[in-house]
C-alpha cells in the first residue's frame, strides 16, 4: 500500500483530485505532506511533521556540557556525531579551551566516519531503490546484489571508524569537553586504515554509478547555505556563508536566520530574516565549497560533468552525497596517516556563564546549537536548529515547483515522484522533531 | 538446511514511537547478515527502510520508542493485537528513554519552552515504556541496543527457542574485559555495579563512568551505590543527575532520583517557570 490509494478523476473543471499516501517511506521520521492544487497551480505545499516531540531543548536544562553531549546525541540515531560535535565546539568556544591539534583531527576523523555511514545508508539503502525501481534495498538485492553489498560494505567501514574512536557506531561515548575520554593509539587504527583503501575505491565507483542514473527532469535553483573554511571541507568549523552573500561566524546563526512555529507541524521552520527559504546539505556544500574537496573527490566530481546540474536539480543530491562519501574516505585515510596521539586525551577547562554557540555540517546540512550557561556551566536555556527543519522551506518550495510536471502522470507514479523528491533531501525528521504522509488535494474551484 | 528453508518465513515488523531511530538502525548495521536476514525473514513492515507497508499480522514485531502522544497510546494497543511476539528494542521502548525526564516536570512548561505555539503540539504529559501500555514478550535494553543481542533474539525466534541473554552487571563485563576500575582508580562515579551488561563495558574501557544506558540489572543495589557517592562527597542533584539519563524512569533508578531531589533542571508540576525559558 505504499503507492497512492484514492482514485483518479478526470481533470475536468470543478473536478477534485486527491492523492493520499500514509507515509513517505525510506526517510528518517514521521510526517505528512499536503499539496493543494487549483487549476493546475500549486497553491500550498506544506510538509507536516507529526514525529512525537521530545523536548530536547528543555531536557538539557540544568545539565553540564559533557551531559549535553550525551543527551543531544539521542536526537538522532543516524547522525549523533553531528550533535556531539556541535555541542562540544560550542562549549569549548565559550570556555576558551584550546585543544591539541591531534584532538581536532580526531574530531574530523570521527565526523568522516559519520559521513561514510550516513551517506552510504542513504545512497544505497534509501535512495538507490528510487532510481532502480524497487520498494527497498532488500528487494533491490534480488537483482542488484553487488550494488547493495558494496553499499553495506562501505557503511560498515564508516561504522568501524566510529567504533574505533567512540566505542560504538550509534551514540558513541568518547567525546568530552576538552578532548576525548580516550584516544586511540596509532595501531588501533590500522585495521580501519586498510579498510578505507577499499572504501575509497568503492566510493569512487559509486560516484560514476549514481551519476549514470537519470533523474527526473527538474530545474529549480534555491539559495544555498553551508559552512566555509579557509582550508577544510566543511565539517566542524568555518563561517556560515550563502550563495546570496551571508557571511557570519559559526555561532552567529541568529544574526541571519530565525525559526518560526507553524500550525500542524511539530518542527520549527527556519528562514532568513528576510523571509527567504534556503537549501542545506550535500548540494549546498559541494556547490559552495567544491574547492575544498579532497583532490580525489574533486576529480570524481569533475569527471561526472554534473556540477551545475547538482546545483539546480535536487534529485542530483545523490551525486553530491557520493562525492562527499569519497571525500570522507580519502580525508579519513590522510588523517590516520598523519596521526600522532595527543599528549593528553583531554585538557582541563573552567566553566563559566555565557553563550555557547556553534554550527557544524551534519550529513544533512548545517546544524546550529546555542546554549546559555550559568557560572557552574549548567545550561539555563538551549536552542537547537537541525538541518531538516531548515530545509523544510526548501522542500516545500521544490515540491510546489515540481508538482505541475507530475500532474498528468498516473496517480501512483505522480505520488512516487513527489516522494522521491522528498527523499532526495535525506530528511531526518526525528531531528526536526519522523514518516511523511503525503496528500495532494486538487481544488476544483 | 532444507527443512529450515521449507518453513514459511516469519513475518517481521519494525515500527517506532518516540525515539531517535538508532535502535532500528542497529538492524541495518548488521551489515554482514542483513541480506541473509532478508531471505530468512519476511520483513513486511519497516517504513524507515522499505516502501512496502503492511498492517500485519506479525509473527514478531520490534517496537522502538516510548509512548508519548495520544495517537501512540492507541496505536500500540492495535499493534499488540496484531503481533504474536512483541519485542521492545532499546531504552526508550523498554524504559521511557531520555524523554521520560519530562515525567518529573510540568508538561505545559515543557511545551512552552520549545514551541512558540504549544497549542499546536499534541503530546502526552508523560513518555512511558511500552510495558506500561500492553503486554511485552521480550525487552532488549540499551541506548542503543546491542547488535549481538538483536541477532540473538531474531535467531532464537527463527528456531523457536528462548533468547539467551546474559543477566549480569557491567562490572562483571568490565572485569572480563580487563579494564581498570574507573571508580577505584580515578574516583570517577560509575553506574557499572547497578547496570545491566550488554554494551561490552565500553565506558570504563574509554576512561569514563558507566551512565546506565542498559538500565538497572535485576536486584540492583542502588542504595549501596548512592551511599558510596555520598561518602565520596556528592549530594543532591549531583547524585540524581548520574541516574537521570536514558533509563532514569526504570523504577530502581527512579527511586534514587526521587530521593536526591529529582533530575536537574526539571520543574515540578504546578510551579511556574521564568519567562527566559519561553521562546519568543
């Protein structure tokens, strides 16, 4: 019952057409889409999120930086490291903690692990079935076993890397304010270092594979927002920049953006102060920071010839994601090759009252945290702005622009195309508060 | 093998309530076995991974997440009726999860702290384990669950035996692993003595105290442990905060939290909270 239920009525004037899908599947979270169409014009596209609220911003009140790191990880089982990284950088920035360069590298390495795991999951298990025409990766494996196996093998190496640094793939345990509770010896990374050679080769092949898949025709450029750093591909650090000229410090998100709470959704939407929607994630990063890609990833992107197409057609995000998969494998290798353990895993710090604010690049896009602390370093107020709630506006704008091209398709196919567009965003709805219920209402009037 | 293959495949569902999806992801993290599992079991409902949907019935239903909205409270009763075996996966479904911290607080204060329009948000005042709503056949613990324990449950169901899951404390696992005790050697508070094993005693091996992800072990002597923390100079919320984590709503931990003044930062029902916590 994944596809549409409901019946197609001829598009005569005054006729109503309704598509109804209880969930958009293969995304992380529960929500719904309502699309209102009148005279072939989309008059409203609303992504409604009914993921149960868990009130994280209130749960962290009274907690220390280290406790916050453990708690906010539980916002998302797929990108816990993004939450841990954003929080740890925020507190260290406030407390003036100067970490050993080796600690900083290990944090990037941990983030590489999350990118490998999360992107491999999305590219192969969630998104590829759309291109190859299957309901799931398990079903796809019957005909494309090698593709699925390769995806699982890459994903496993990402998890292996996370486990080497943080004990386990989901909700790793070692990130602490001031460093890590434990750092690996060089030899602890030997096995994963060897595996990364394979992962890099397979990821390079993945870039060419997904670039060969034809996406639905669509051209709809949106303003892009990502971190940008003088030397590094955006993960942990950099300034928040946009295609429209925004250029602010990673803690200053509120200077350019704001959140609004709309009826019918348990997630807050974000806009620029000027009311503009914007796009985050692999598309934005690959477009705004292509010159910071690892040479192997940059070459693979160039070979696809799709740089411009990635920017204008969200369905091409799968290519951007594969390029980042390769980047993460290549950078992880480099970090391990240069790794010398720090003198101390963790440096001491003194908590103080103030505002701890930072942004990092989660696999799905810019993630912002802002904590107000008291003199003991206990949180008195928190704001967490996940990438999917920021992307909601862009998803809705893309759906409104894309919908007219599918109205003449058979019911089930039209709905499938709309779901596919949503999946191209890799939405993480438990972050934004979890499944999409897709409904299109065509007003006859 | 031929006789096994000849059996009808068991119909498995994976669903979620209020949760982070990390325990479902643990199923997908069984990378080496996933395709074999897909052949052995008929996974008829797993919306995070598949567009094929089903209303059951299920031979095995894996439930992630705690019950925290009126819809979920109704849904779990319907799901229970369709499932031969219902297995909760993880700290949220088995103990309420981190979101159960709100059970100590005034729900309206919570909603107003996060949402500008709390009236748009439909949630229950409490987040509670599945077992408080329906009969549960087995519980997997952990935040996240252990992949090995998940595999054991699936294999045991497939062959029709009871799952073999060790009942012991993290301390025992820690000794077996050969880690130095962080509490004895470094004075770091650790919930290892009262917490069920399953994680591989990771935290002490990584230089920190256990924070109780797998919940209280049977007959956990939390009194003795909290006395030790008191003797070490801790008091009040600095003890309750140690227990007020991902399994804090489990009765033995809940009792310690209550005794030491509730979780840090929670506002008891009936009190009011300053304007600063309300988002504009």
